[in-house]
C-alpha cells in the first residue's frame, strides 16, 4: 500500500509542541457594596495561590475585579471616586489597593490580567481598564481600556430598575486593540536575537505568545476580535460582569419572560460570542465572570470558560462563587485555523468590507 508523502505534520499537529501552557481563570463570586476592598483582594490572592499550586503561568480576573459592579448605582463625588484606582509613578503595580496582587504575582512569576476602574493621574479621566502584568519581566507590559460601553448616560426611570451607567462613568477606551507578545510565557520561542523577523521566513506561530485583551461587552463585537485576529492573536483574555436580569437594558421577549429564562439566555449569548469568535480568529480565549447576587439582589451570570481555537469549551465554571478554572492549552493548535479555513491573506475580501469602518448605525435599503 502506498502512502502519501508530506513535508511534515499538518498545521497545528506538532506532537513535540513547545507552545503548551497552563492557564487559569479566577472567577469571583459577588462583591457587595459594603465588602471591604481588602477582603476582595484577599479572595483574589487565594485564587492566585491555588493557580500557582496548579502550575498556572497566567491568571485572568474579571472586569473591574476588586469592587462591586458599581455602574448599576447612581453615584457622585467621593461615593463614586472610592471605586477608582490611580497609577503611582505611571505604574498600576504601585497603586495602593492593587499592589498586593502584583506583589503576589511577582513572587509566583505569574502573568496576570487585572481589571479595575481607572482614574488617570493629571486629568482625572475615568476608564474601564485592564492591565497585563508579565511575571517574567516583572512589569505591566500592556493596558487596554474598554471600547464598547453598554447602557445609558442617564439613569432609567422607575423603581426596582437595574442601571448600567457605564456611559456616565467612563470615557470610551482610547488605546484601540493592540495585541502584544507575552515575554517568556512559553519556552523555546524564536526571538529577535536570533536574527529572525516577525512575518518573515519561518517565524509564524513560533515567537512569544500573541495576546489580546477585551472587557465584557467588547466580546459581543466581532470587529473587536477581528482587530486581534489580524494581528495573529493566539490568546484573547476577557473579564466580565454580565447582568442576568435587566429588562430596561436588554428588552424583553416571550423567550425571556422570567428571571430564569433571561439568565439562560444571557449565559447562551455569552457562550455564543466567545466560542464563535475564538473559532473565527483561530485563537484560544479565557473568559472570566464576577457573578452571583451582589447585595443579595443584583444577579450576575457565571459561566466562566476557557475556549479553544476550534470554538470548543475546554473547561467551564460550575458555581457562581469564587472558583478557579484551569487548563493546559497548546497554542500551536491555532495554526490549523490560521493557515487553512481562515487564512486571511488568501480569503478575506476587504474591497467589500467598507461599511464596517465607514458606517456606524444601520442604513436600510430604499423602500419598495
Ligand atoms: N459589564 C458589561 O459590559 N455588561 C454588559 C451587559 C449586557 S449588555 C448586552 C455585557 O455585555 O455583558
């Protein structure tokens, strides 16, 4: 029987892959309006201890992790400011409330995605922000500010409504979607020192891991993922606070007539967004919730999961409490999607995509 000769294993099937890495998502249960910040940080550190025990090299926390999801409340002055953190000497790692997390990550040489409400130094602008701390080089190496801010500027009218005042409290992110390489997260990678250059020769998929960051609502927008896909992203990180019941924000339908059904739908849309976009950009994603009933009455969905580059869920949280999800993933698997079905350079037709950047709202065809 004859056999077909090939030049080597198919894309993504390198049994000797060195792009394997253990990663963790640190889901948080509710943080109430009166939960002391130090208590929340202690819980986050406990999850990091657990991640370290399980050999994780990267930990991902939720959006605005260490405080209650305050945009549901109408606040001003100090009542609002208390939720924001400021960099010290241009460094989030020195910010007093957040410092213990960076100190622990430094001790463990662990990389960390950390979400917090940011107040900038001189001009006091507020953003919904995440930073990526590299435990390998002991430095914050990337910052992302949430671009898609859901909800309203003005509070909804009526009693017993759940607000989502992100447009009131934050400016839209001004940093775009900049992918970056996480230094030393993977062993034995190709680096500049060898004389090699990105996008030239045989370096595709061989350098330090390519990472992109999103925050909550961003994950629903394919444009955001594609920005990263076009930079060869292998791992997208996304923390979220997603309400399980907000008829004012989301509208209602027969399908979501009860709290239970609305929550089911919110969980479904979360999973739909992260699985499809991981597949369509041939990247892994780590998606992490803050969840449960904050203040005993505001429900947030759980469903934290790590998704592979084929869009399959690798591991999923089973509670609405503090819970660590961990998986060993192999970023070499991304090559198959990037080189075959979604070989962008061969198959994308940008001459037909003008509306995507040229137009914001919907323009329907003329009436007949
Ligand atoms: N925090 C955040 O962005 N929450 C929104 C609420 C629902 S808007 C459809 C989210 O996208 O999960």
